[in-house]
C-alpha cells in the first residue's frame, strides 16, 4: 500500500469500496448458486478472496472474488457428486480453491505469469460464449421453481432435461424471476441515463425478496416448506479458518479442473488489470499479481471460499467510482463482512428464482457479441477457435474447453510459425538490390536470397527444402557464390543451426562459397557457442548493421570483388564491374 495515503484518498476509496460491495453482495450469492453450493460461501469469497488479493496485488483497481466463469467451471468440476451429497461437494470446492491457489503461486514463483498472454483471445471469447450459454441453461430449473434431478455421472444438459421434464412449473417462482429480470434491465438503463450508481442488481433482489415475502410465498408453512424455494439461512458470522476434508481420489478428480481454473483465473485477472491500466497508465507487475491471485485462493480455501479471480464488472465499477488505491478492495471486503454480520438472517427471504433471474441477465452480458462477431470475421483461425471452444464448453465440459482451446491454438499456431519465406534478390541495372521479378535476366555470378521466419525445430522441413534448393541451383547452374540474407530470421535453435552446419560444410566440400549477411546477435552468438569460427571463415559473416551500412550490400560487393573479371553478362551490364561504379547500392 502507498505510504502517502491521505484522508482524501481514503474518502475516494471508501466510496468506491461501498459501491463495489453493493454489487458484490448479489453477485456473490448468484455465483455460488452457479457453482452449485450454498450462497454463504459466495459471500465468504467476497470477503476473504477480495481482501487478500487487494492487499498483495499489483493493480490499484482490480477487484477479486467469485466470478461467473470460474463458478461455472467449479460447477462442472463438482459434477461427479450426486445432488444430495452437499457436504462432500462443499469440502471438495474448498479443496479445489487450495489446489488452484497452489498452482498459481507456483506460476508466480517460476515467473511464468507472462505466459498467459500466449492464450489466444479467441479461446477466451469462445469460452465466455459457451459459459454464458451454460449459465443461462443451468438456471432454468431455479427460474421455473423445479427441483434439480439427475446425478453426478450425467452430462449437464441431460440433467437439465430431466429437471425441466420432471414436474410442473411453479408459476410463483417464474413470476418472481421474470420481475427480477425486468427490474435489472430497467434500473440499469435508468442508472446509465442519469449516471447513477450501478446498484441495479442489489435493488432488484431486495424488491423481489420484499414482494415475495409480502405475498407470503417465502414464509415457511407448518411443514417447514415455502411456496417458492429460498436461499436459506446464512450464519451471522465471519468465515472461520477450517481445513477442508481431503480425499486423494478427489485430488485426482479435481486436478484437471484446478489447472483450468488457475490459468483461466490468471487470464481473467491480468486481462482486466491491463485494460484498466491502459487508462490509468499504472505500471503492473504481472508475476506479483499472479502471486496475489494464488495467495487469495489458497487462503480462501481454508476459509470456506470458492476459487475466485478478477471480476470485470466489479473492477470497472471500482475504477468508475473513483478508487485510487488497493484500499478500495479492502473497504469493499469490510462492507460485505458488515452486511453479512448485520443482515445475514434476512437471506432466508431471497427467492432462488430471483437469483436465477439475475444470473440470466449476467449470462447475456457475459457474451461479448461485438468482439465475438469481430473474431469470427477476422480469420478462419480465430473463428475455428471460437466455435470449437464454445462447443467444447457446452457439450464436453467447461474446464476442459479451456484446455482444448489452448491446445488447439498452439497446434494451429505452430504450423503457421514454422512457415519460412525465401525470396530471390537481384542487383538491378540501377544498382538497386531488390526482389527479383520474372523479366530480370538471370545472374550467373551468384545466388542472392533473403530468408524470413522463425528458425526453430518446427521450421526444419521448410529450411531443409530451401537449403536443398540452393544446393541444386548452384550445382545445375554452375554458380560458385551464394549470399544468404538472415536479417529477418529469428530465434535459431539447435535443429536449425545443425541444418546450417551441414549445408555450409557440404557447400565448402563442393567448392562453393557462402556469405551470410544481416546476421543477428542471437544467430551470431549461437555460431560462436558452436565454434563455427574454427572452420567457417569470419570474413564470410556480415553482422546486422544500420541500413546506411547494409551488410547485404557489403556481401554483394565482396562477391563482385572476388569474381572481378569473371562477372556474368548481367553484372557487367549493370556497371558493377566498371572502375567508376558507384560506391553504394540501395537495398529495397
């Protein structure tokens, strides 16, 4: 935290924190409902996870806690439990938070936080689209007042079908849910029009609870049941430290989900922090933020919390409400804790159908239709990633959809990165080194090529084909000199360097001279480490230089000097053999 924390800053952070808390309360309960666990654990997450992440984080505006996407993955991860095995599911959820936190801390310790930027945005958009669809579908049972049916071995869509066909719709529950949806939409429009605080969800939830209570629908009858399902009692207490029950077969069952949540959580948090930092110009420490995410989840697991991450909604509201430091997250956490202590018993009047209505609105907002359309139209690569990730989320499983999307993005990226482009260059009559066109006369003095691309193992077949073409042409056309421009090659690895080693040795054995120009620092360093200088002449290597002192031009002139009177008719025609030739060419 900043050392020059003033009263004015505290006032701004307090106002922002209270505003965020007003959003956190209904969202925390709703997201717990998505995860299929008691809403009180969502509130505990909004206290503990938010507090720890705010203390240790890097971003001044990022608000952590339960999120819709993470909660949906938690629900999928806990699907192997039967609906009636509530206690085991809760314990497994807390264990999952500890596993997620541990993985994220290891990522931070190993300084791998920047790896999250290699996950394609199309994968995230596809995941959010699939998650949004599942959030909406998953709440249809609560919205209509139907009891969940099926077991943990069934697919979520199968369980949804059994739920929707398992009995008559409760019109009271459906009415409360639809009223909640209408209120949220109307209040959000009103808040935007008049620039009011965005507490639409909290107000809609309170109104729905009051209406249902006044009509007597949430009042328990003699048998202890009410006409519509309610959230239930929430203890008026802070979350207390408790070691969750650990079963090793749970660990095995949850491991895939833990990795998916860990990476998704970091991706969410860092993306949100970066987007806000683009406006505030705050410098972020990504590995520190990864550590904060891990500490928050690890701590939360011992305080009966869901795994959490950065929340786009709450972080944006925190920024818009005028927060200036991470203390705003501390104030938000404290406000939620005070509300839980003061008003927790009243949660028994909140209808589940009202929360389901909130979640249907959240689900619709979860899908970024504008960016989704942009990604689908941008390229077939992005469109494929979006559709496959979204399809996997709905029809396979949410957590594995992320892993499938990431794996597929790498599988599709590697062949594209492995593409090498080689272009033949010529010295024109105007003494310009440029790309050769069809009408250019052939040069019989030398081959001049520009190579571009990533020189890693994946590009080995392409590199082998290119070098083979050079060997064939020098042999068939009787050319003794090759100038190879490497300025646009990057990241050479052992496989690529081995190919160059064999090529250069074979060319020398055949009496051919190869000059390497535009050699970058990484390529030169690798050549030095592999002791190329012991057998390959140093004067045949031209390091990358400023364009005014082009290494390629130096190599071309060197070949002309070596050939002298043996230049081909093309080189004699363009004047490169004459004594008064210009001292420089221009490289295009």
